[in-house]
C-alpha cells in the first residue's frame, strides 16, 4: 500500500516537470515577398509603400519589399512573357491591361494575344480607383479633339494611367496627330507649367462613391502655382468611336459631377474610370501567401490613411474588391474576401 501512495505524487511531479520543460511553440518565420510597384510620383507607389509599412508594423510575419517598377502595363507584360521571374513577387495590374493582353493590343501586340491572362495574373485587391484623363492651361482646349497638332506630356509608357492609356486614346482611338513626350507623372505637369507642353496626363484617386477624393502630387504642384487650369473631357464622338471599334471597355468613360475636382471642369466632364490592383501569378505565387495578404488587407484597410493620405479612398473594405470580376482574383485572395463577406 505504501508503494502505491508514493507512486501517485511521483507521477504528478513527473507530469508537471514534463509540462514545464516543454518547448514553447516556435514563432512563425518571417516571409518576405518582393513588391514591384510604379515609378516615383505615382499614386500606386505611394499607396503601395503605405501598405508595406502597415504590414511591417502590424503583421507578425509577412513583409513586403516595396520598390519602384515600370508601371502596371509593364508589370503585366513582364509577367506574361517571363512568368518564372514573378513566382514569389507581387506587382500591379489595371483593368485595361487584362483587356489589352487578351486582345493582343498595343504593347501586347507583338507577343500576344494572351487569352489566358485571366488564368495567370491573379488580383489580390484594389490598390486604387482612379479617374484618368488630361488637363491643360489653355482654356480653348475642351476635349481631346482640340489637341490635334499639340504637345502632350505623359508619364512612362509602362504606366497605364499616366502613359499608355492616353497614348491609346489619342493615337489609336481618336487617331490624332499629336506629339507625345514620356516623362514621369510630376515631370509631365511641370513641362506643361513651363510651357513645354500644351496638356498633360493626370488622374484623381477616388473612393467608389466619390465621397473621398485625393489628388496626386502632380495636381498638388499645379494648384500651388495659383494658375487656372482646365480639365479635358472625352468627346461624344470619341466615346461612340471607342464602342464601335472595340475599345469601349478600355476607355470605360465615367461622368464627373460638376465642381468635384480642383480647377475648372467643363460640363459635362468624361474621364476614364480605372481600377489598379495588387497582383500575383495565379499558379506560382503561393496561395496561402495570397490568402494571408488579402485577409490582412481587408481587416486593416481603414488604417492605411495613417501611412498615406491617398489610401483614405480604400478605408471601406468593400473598396478593395469594387468593380473587380471574380475571375480576376488569385485563388487565395478570393478565399479571403469570401470569408470576409466581401464577395458573395
């Protein structure tokens, strides 16, 4: 009997000792993904840097190595023509890039078309929602038709909003004889201010309902001059021609309410509504990493404004999936957004 009494406390001591000596769970190893964005001065670069900083501050193990890149169109072209390079990288794409790649238009003509673009470029969530167009210091320039024979300053050709889209609109759709100079976003506006260009590419970052509007650095510089400047509208003729020639989904015109933007707006003012998103290769970018990014992005989008004012437009998590067809999404991101109730 005594032996049994002694064995009970001994077993208890041994069990307690084993628990006390058990190793704590190993912390999650830091995982870093390269984050290829846009040239300096672009809204997407500003927002992407903000996303990267937010994740570094508040996510336990995910890190994004943000850097400048060629722009969304350049990124998509590179992913489609050199996919292995993008296995562990995030980048950007815009809604027009999918359309152009699928049809083999513009920069995608030589090596395209790429009808499988939707199976390759996986959307991870909107980086921004923008209205894209042109503006001028000349009050006589009302629509793109008035730009014939004029000098237009743009961003880089690999930037959809700042470079390629206005190029396509002016040369391929409107078929105007214009002189185009490819600079950087802020440099394009400076060229116009200095009298070296008659108009410049411009965009405004907006929330889906246009209740939050954020100007990029180029507009801030323009306003600081104190000079009157004028927004240029897409004409009715341009919009009809785009529909008739298959460019309608690319132009994607939206009517801007009077007095919404700084400067002087014509009435009506039509610009292009463009979605720019963070993306990853659907097959090569890990599904669990895509899921983790989208899950965190949806849960913390309201904090982005602390890191960059431009991201106030994404404060509502619904903004991250606004206007994006389901087939665009990376499988991991789609799972995260469905779990969050943002995609039904």
